[in-house]
C-alpha cells in the first residue's frame, strides 16, 4: 500500500512537470510574411465574418497594457500570425526557439546593454507565478519598447497580435 502511494505521488509529480508547458504554438509556414495594419484587419474581418472597420473597432476595444489578456478572443489565426511575426520580426534578436543568438548576446554585452531573457524553461515558472500581471507587463514592453535594445511595436501591431505574441512566448 505504502509503495503504491509512493508510485502515485511520483506519477503525480511527473504529470505536474509535463503539464507546465504553455499553450500550443503554431508553426510559421516558410516564407510567410506578417499581415500588418490594413492587411491584418481585412484578414481578421474575413475570418470573423465582419467588416474591416468592425475588426478595427473590435481590436480597439480589447484590453491593452492594463490586461487581462483576451484569451477567449484568440484563435488559430492569431496563433499562426504570431508565429509568422515571431519568425520574421523578433527571432533575429530573440531566437527562433526563444533563446537569443550568441552573436547578438555578444553585441549587447559589449555595448553594456541588457540581454533579453530566454523563453521556455525557467520563464515558464514566471508565467505560472506572475499570471496576468506578468502578461500585462509584457504587453507594455512589446507595445512601448524597452530602450535602447527593443523598439516599440504598438504603432505597428494590433493589440490582438501583441496578445497572440505573448501566448506564443508562453508556448516555448
Ligand atoms: C533588434 C533586436 C530586437 C528585436 C527585433 C526585438 N526585440 Fe524584444 N528585446 C530586445 C532586447 C535587447 C530586449 C531587452 C531589453 C531590456 O531589458 O533592456 C528585449 C525585450 C523584450 C521583451 C521583454 C522581455 C522581458 O524579460 O521582460 C519582450 C516581451 C520582447 N522583447 C518581445 C519582442 C517581440 C514580440 C518582438 C517582435 C515583434 C521583439 N521583441 C523584437 C531586442 C529585440
């Protein structure tokens, strides 16, 4: 009996460890380019069966850096878009797999600048502990930028695209 309990506890711990992974990430098809601005709202309107102006108004009404993330509004289309944005606009500094490339790290260190964190691994614990306030903080950093290393994306990406990127980070 004691042995059985020990085994169940061990299995439980293993399950808890594997369950720590974030939401599933979409893959960026090779060569795909992000849909930005009007192109994004036209696409989003089509996927939601609404007019582009309504897609814009819908995005404007979503929470921003105050959070919480509009998780129930995100879908396969936003997940795929996030994968494409990450691959084409973020990975050169943050790494395709969420770990900053060594040559970039060397440049930042030489310039005395902060090196961005590696996603996955220990960062998963950050999401588990920090929850929506961590996600809101990441929204602010992506939207407003972190000078001097990180440009602001707020004028370039829709709010929904930024929230989808944060979900993507959580999936590493
Ligand atoms: C030119 C290089 C570069 C590009 C491109 C870039 N970033 Fe960054 N990013 C950085 C650096 C450097 C930091 C760390 C800034 C600091 O802490 O001083 C950073 C910080 C961040 C942070 C905050 C991380 C933390 O630990 O709080 C997030 C989130 C982030 N970037 C997301 C993105 C996303 C999403 C994109 C693409 C849309 C992107 N970045 C594109 C260089 C870049």
